[in-house]
C-alpha cells in the first residue's frame, strides 16, 4: 500500500476499526452510527476503498445493513457491496463443499485434521464465509499422517506445488525451518496448506505437538473427524500470526476481529493462566505487549496486562494512528530491508564455509528455476533481464539509506 493510501482521515480509520468486529456493544454502536452519519460521498468512497484494502467489506456491509443505513450510502457503492456479498456467499458455500469432501476422505482413512485460521473461523465463529475472507485452507495433521494425506489430496485432484529455492543451500535451510508443506493446488479452488506444527518451536520439538492434539476440540460437522484448537492454543496461534504480520508491516483488520470473536465465544469465565504461561514459555511476551494492549483498548478484549512492560514492543504507541501509519497491504522499504537482513543472517546456520559463500552468491544470482518461478516466466522465454530486475528488487530497500549518507538530507 502506498503512503498516500495509508493517509486515511482519522474518522475513516476509526470507522474501519469499529467495523472490524462481528457485533457491537451499545457504545460501539452509538459511535459507529454517529461517524457514519457524518460521511459525505467522498468519505463513503474512501471508506469503501479502505474496507476492501483491509479485507472487512463484508463486516462493514453487515453493520450498515443491520442499522438501516442504505439510504446514506451512494447507490453505486451499495450496489457494489451487494454484488460482492452475493458472490462471496456462493464462493464460500462452494469452497466449504470442497473442504467437506476432503474431510470425508480423511475420515474414511482414519486421518485427523485440525482446521486452522480461516478454515475454522469462517464457519464456526463468524458462521458466514462472507464475513471472514480466506485465500486458502490451513489444515494441521499429525506428522505421521502427512504421507497418507498427501496421497489423499492427489486422488482428489490437488497437485503439490514444487518448492523452488534460490539454491540447494536455501532449500535445505527452508526445509529445516518451515512447519508446513508447499501448497496443494487445484484450478478453481483455494489452495490447501498442510501444517505439521503450529510454530517453529513446535517444529523443533521445544514444545510438544502431542499436547496441542490432546487439547484439540472435536467439531460437530456431520460425523467428520475434524478438530479445532483449544481456546489456549487458538489465542496464542492467532496472536502470534498477527504479531508476525504487524512486524512485517502487513495487516488485515479481520485478524483483530478473529481474536475478539474467539474470546467472546469462549465459555466464561476465561482462564488466562495457561495462555499467559504458554506465551511466556514461547518467549512471546515482547510480541504480545503492545498487541494485547491495542486489542484491549480498541476492541474491548479483556486481555490481562501481564506483558504491558515487556521490551521494546511496549514502547510503541500501539494506537489507531500508529497502526495505519505503519501497516498496510504491502511492506514499507524499512520492513523489506530488515527482512533481507534477517535472511542474510541465516548463514549462521550453515556449517560449511563453501556453502556460506554459495548462499550469499545465490541470494543475489539465484538458480534459473527460481527466477522463472518467482517472476512467472513462461517456458522458452529468456530469464536474462529478470536477473537485473531481481538484483534491483534486492538493492531497492537499501538505496534510500545509502543515498542519505552520500547526500545529506536524503531520507527514507
């Protein structure tokens, strides 16, 4: 997202945050109605664009419909929302039908699958796929079931996308660090992403996946062997996912709504003790400090304040203006710069000096197969000029800082 698009009026920012929830409290409803009443045609256009950008058009349309605000919205904008809502409804029913066929086949083979993120939330928390968009289905399987699940998806017409790395060294590093397989794709359907662990610490054995499975909650879905995460693991997984993307400068506002709605749907009283203890053992206190405070203030979630003074994250403002100024649908140059530096630091994991050199060289000039896959170059077309473009993309995040040192006054 461009900086121009990030420069939303404060009232638009506040409306977006209010819309990013399934139901209003009486105070939230009063504020939403007052702010919506003050919008002119230009304001509605900006709100519609921003709602699409931050992926909450469905939630916004729901609130406006339920509160009888159709007459206040420009006709073209309202018609667009109605059409999008119908399409999303049909798409959601169709894609869950496909997921049901996958779950039926897994049940027949005795394979347990656990639905993560949108695959679970859209149906069982939001109860309407139009309110919780998703691009793929994330499924957690036991590691021992992965070969059988891979064969099952193949029989159902899904082909696993072959991972293409910059080099054999990159491929080996990625294989040791990832906790999910390459996506399984079939034309016309969401990708299927099979996970073997929730986080990197589960992947390396620091935290037991057996404990996660023992806490898993069976879902009522016409006798299928499907599960969701326990409340404790759900909150931690969604919080870690959101914190990771915020650190990358990326947000979809429904990620905040996800956490709020899971907590609202929990059986009271909520026991925060295991959530806090596990978060601390994961070393996530610094990540959660500002995030939980923001969710507490703006989404009304009763998070405990145990991490409020943890590390640098607690020093950020973590309010609505900060959120929209620092996060969007695409990372800023400084975020990209930090990402590249983190990638380069991965060479510490490489024991062989020749492989370290190969890692650096292939980071700049990767294998041809990677360039062809990365930039979707058709077979038979030359990849020569794309190497220059790839080099430019890698150097671009560092150019403003270098120019600033060469020419004082130049900034990011």
